[in-house]
């Protein structure tokens, strides 16, 4: 029986394995697993933050900022029920 990628364990497994690959400096493998975890569950802020840390290790700060911004947006959306924290023009 093939395991579905929508399974929460599978998403988490890719993210955990990304952390493992990052430890010994296997950037490409870590990035591939973080990318897959985010592809499967794009609204999970910790996955984006973990990939941001990986980008920071490679001094790819523009990429890291994109992932941090993504994570923050999803955290705020969860906290506010999808409403902006600040009114436009405030």
C-alpha cells in the first residue's frame, strides 16, 4: 500500500529529514525535503522557518527572508482568522 503525501506524518517526515540532512551540511538534500514538506503543506509556518534557517546557513538571505515572511503571514492569518492585523492606511 502506497502512503499518501497528504498524510500528516509524511509531511512531518520530510521536514524532519530536512533537519537531519542540514546537520552534516547536505544542503541539496535538506532543501529538497523542505521543499517537499512545504509543497505538501504550504500553510505550515514551521516548515517555512526551517527552510529559512537552511537558507541562512548558505548565506542566501533573500531566500531566507521570503520564507520568514511566508511563515509570519500564515501565523498572523491563523491568529486573526485571516483578517489583517493592521488596517490599510493605518
